[in-house]
């Protein structure tokens, strides 16, 4: 893979810098919706993994960790509503800039945005039926990953699904070309950095704790899944 042979742990995404341009950052959050619809595969994750867990009669609680601009929880809520399924989503991000952008979204029944960390939710005694994240794992080194997975597992009474990029030369080349139209934001440069930082399936299997399974998905994604014995829980948040 050349420069993609190993994870680029020293590479920093521009939008993660505290002094990044706020206008470019907001445009990045706004463009995430288009990018996630194109490459993140949440429609398939919803159909295969989430929809079977949902019910028309009983409300299911879901936590989205590191929600960024908030487009993924909005999509999940809309799909569940169209299917007549009861889903209550809490979407959190500890970054005040992401939380502020998400708070400016038009409110949608069944979706609540909060500026919180998982540790803070655990301190509040919160629990959810399902915990998910989108494109968070590549931000973490192996040591940070362990704590992140432990907290997400503790917050979930049932299933945890972490969806992330899978590093490859083909993924890098295709995104390099496909993201050319995204101007005035950090989408292209940070997307390429994200691919360089992301795990291959074998790397993720090597660091995942017992009980977690890695499922490579097309195009160029990994799902890291924990399926626990499910007993419905209600979050107080």
C-alpha cells in the first residue's frame, strides 16, 4: 500500500484542530449528509442490523456517539418512522462546535442532540438498547479504542455497532477523485486523512476485545459489532 501500509497515527484532521476556520467547519458539517449517504452505508446497516431490533409497539432507545453534524441520527429516525417503528435517538458529541451545529438543525420528533461524552452519560446512569457510531474509530489509537469500546458496551443493553472506514489504496484513490467537487470545506483533505488513519479488518480484529466481531462491508468499510443479551432499557436523558 506504500504510504497506506500502516495507520497514519501522526496525521491530524484539520477540522479537529481547535483553531480551524469556523466557516469551513460549518460547511464540512453541512456536507457530511451528502458524503455519508454516498459512502457510509447506513441504509444497509439500518435494514440488516437495526430494523430487526425495532418494534411498532415498544420504543427502542438508541445512542449515536460522536454525531458530528447530526445527519446520521436524522436519517435513522426518518427510516424508522417510514417503517412505522418506534425509535427514540439521543445523539451526542463532546465537541462544542459539532454540538452547536447539530443544535441548529430543524428539530425532529424522536431525536435529541446533547453535548456530552459517554463517560458523562454513564455518570448520569443512562442506558440504551442500541449504541452506534459513525467514522469515530479511526480517530482512536489502540489504547483509546479499548476505553471507547468499554464505555459503549456499558451504555448498551443490547447491540453496539461502530461503523468506520477501511483503509486501502483503492479507497484512497477513489475518494481523492470523487471528493474534488467539495470545495470550501475540509471534506476532501480530512477524508483522505481519515482513510490513512483507518483500520484494516485484520488490524481491527487484532485490537478488538473478546465478544466483538469485525464485518468488512462494501464499499471500504468495517463494522465492529457487539451483540449482548437484550433486555430493553430506558434512558433518563
